[in-house]
C-alpha cells in the first residue's frame, strides 16, 4: 500500500522576497524583484537586468557557523541553505545535535551550477601558483552536491542525501524524487528543493545566445513578460525554494500543519526528436508528461482547476499553452486558470521549479490565484486558445482544489506535479 505524501514545511529565497510572508505578498500584489544590475552594465551585457535575492537584511549567522562563513560567496548554496533550513523549521523541526543520524529523513536538493564565483577565484589562485590559499572552503562551495551535503549536516539526515540536476526542470524533479521515496516507504520525511547561482558567469552564456530582453535596461520591472505579445526573452533569475514532504501518517502523528498533498506527477524527456532539441520542446512529450501526471495522481485532466506553467516569456509560450490545451482537452472559457510567476522573479533556472512550487502551494493555502504581470498585451496566439479571463491580471479568489505545476527544461526534459488541497479523505 502506497503512502500518501503531504507538504508540511515551506521555505523560499526569491528575488521578490525572502521568507514566506514577503514572498506571498509579493506574488499576490505583483511586486517585482527584477532590477538593473550595475555589474552587467559594466561588463557590456546586452541584458542588464536580472532577479537576485536581496541578502542585505538577512543574518547569515542563523544559517552558517563562523568557519562556514569564512570566505563565503553569495551563491546558490547560500540561497539553498536559507530556504532549506527555513522550510525545516517551518515544518516544526529543530536542529538538534544528536549523536545518531535521523534514518527516516533524507534530502534531495538540486542545482544547475554551484559556486561559480568561488570557482573563478580559485582558478586565479591556481594559475598564480597559490594552491595553498584555496582551503577546504573551495571544495565545499564548488562541488555540485554541496547544497545537499550542507543541509544533510544541519539536519543530521541519515536517509538518501543527494543533488539532482536537470536544467530548468531540476526543482520539480527533486520534489517528485522525494515524493516517490516517501510514497514507496523508503523514507518518512524528505527535504526537497533546488537552488541557482547568480551573476555574470551564470547568465553570460544566455546573453550571448541573444535570448534575453535587451530593451528594458532602464525599466527592469517590465522586462519579464510571460504570455505577452511584446515578450522579448526571459529575464535571468536566481534563488531557492524548499519543501518538507512527509508521509501523511507521520504528519498526523505529530499534529503537523499540512499545507497541501502531492497526488502524483511525472518526469520524461522528448529525446530531442520530433521538434525537440536542446532549446525546444517535443510537444508530444510535454503533453504525455501532463497526461501521465494526471494518471499517476488518479485524477482526470478535467479535475485540474488551475495551472502554474513554465512560461518563460519567450516565443515558446504559445506552444506551451497549446500543449496544455491538447493535453487537458480544454480551451476558451473552459480552460483552467493559468499563471506564471516569472513576471516578478524572472527565470530562476534550476531554482525555478522549486520557487514556483512554493508559490503554487501558497495559492492553495490562501485560496487565491496570483496575477500574471506584464501580459496586458496578451499574445494573439494564446488569446486564440484561452479566454483572457483565465489569465488573471490581478489576484482572484480561488475555490478549486487541484493545481498542476510544470517545468520544462533545456535538453527537452519535462516534469509535472499535481498538488491538491489536503483532505483526510483520499
């Protein structure tokens, strides 16, 4: 018999808010975290705007000890520690120095690139023959699995502790990997999520590909325009989102707050065939992923009440909407509510799925659909598929129970999660 899996903790370190209350308020009223980045201008980037968490008022002593703070660079590791530890505490757990590992708790926390700034500095030291200056901090901050390793030590996790990496699908994939582990009885609790580094060495390749907007450097909050006719490319972002997943039995035993239930999901790849490539989706695979997520969840596609899409503010947005319509068999006024949070946070790359999953759960908790930002000029191909009312421009009351969250990534990879308002009746 499979275990039911619920969400009992949330944490977020996003460009438009660090912590649940700030993030939720920003999503609800459309506060953007996208800003002009002086360094990008200095380095002659065409796109000089980005989404980056503001750590100025964050006390990092809450998350790192003195040794860990030494030579620590602001990076995805820092963002991930903030969101992961906040989620763990939000679930009602503490950081006790027990002598035995917690064999029932694991971590799956993904990333795309880790410790780029520290790695850059390390290269200069090595090239100048200053190898001894590197120290153990360089290894800890640059290995891909540093985020799960750091969190594993903070929690004393004795179950699976690992890091996944699947481009923009990383966060959603990590959630489903943790979900599967609990559902199959291999763990009671899993801290899951993802993080992404910020800065020119992460974003430079995208700028060189000319897929970032170049005409909004003086108006950064207008730059990210999912589903808009004037969308000019995705705005790069960074940050982290984290969720504590738990078996329903464990959550009820300790009388935990339950934010939502994960009913199921699916991960697949289009194989870079039939229109799919490193940068474009195989539409058949996307549609199959959505349908299989419904099947795995034991729901009919018509049961979905809202969608939080990937929707990056590129030419692929109309294709994604068409795929949702064909996969779910709905269009026009019958289409579900759909939104994208990238208008206010940008595309946070490997962290996008986890940050947006936290926002998706908050919609169920607060019974609201958060607005789409910067798509007042809805793309005509999208408007031909979906009634404008179903793409809200302001927060709307929401009485639905089920939201589908999807992420689609470089390399033609896909993931879709089905979240549902918790009820003790299955």
